[in-house]
């Protein structure tokens, strides 16, 4: 994985389908943390000899660090799930979330949509506001 400014670049060789390079925008906080790390190459996870860690080595390091931090069960997948869940809960459009997650099919992203039930209420409120503006009060549709 490489960093170019505020974008994490995952080469197609490291992507599950191996079909396309994935470019993930980073938050300013994440970019700042990565920028502070001493590196002699653009890769994020590297051996001191300058060779990039394998994906499996990164996974194991995350699990080891989580265990040391007394966060059992945390893995790269947990972090990915949290990333996607927080976007959905913040009300971001599912197509945007799918693009950020690198999902090829929106059906995968839809698995996370159940995490934002408050947005169902927000949708109903939009309809109520529309009816109130048009009629001066609640109205039943005759369609």
C-alpha cells in the first residue's frame, strides 16, 4: 500500500479480485499520522530493509496490536466494517460508500444499510414537511 498525498493506493495485486488498483481518500488525521512515520519509500507498511510487508503480515500485526491494546477480536476486517458502518450511519449515499469501500456490487454495501434506522424516520419527515408546505397541514394522498 502506497500513500500519495492524502490518498492510500492499494495496488491491484493486493486487492481481493486483483482486477483494479484501489484509491482510498484518507482523512486529514490519517494522512498526518502516516506522514509522521519515518519511511524511505512511499509504502506504508515496510520492513526496516525497505521491503513492503505482505498483506498477511499486516493482518497479523493488526491482530497482535489489538490484542496488546486489549481489544480482542479486532482485525483488518473489523476496521473495514467500522469504516463502512460509520459512513452509512452518517447518512452518506450508498453509492458513495460503495465506491469508498471498493465494492463492485451495491448489494454488498446494502448489507450495511440496516445500521441507520434513524434515516427511515428522516425520510418520513421529508414527506411530512412537503405535505405541510403544500397544504398548510398534514394531508392524505388520494393517489
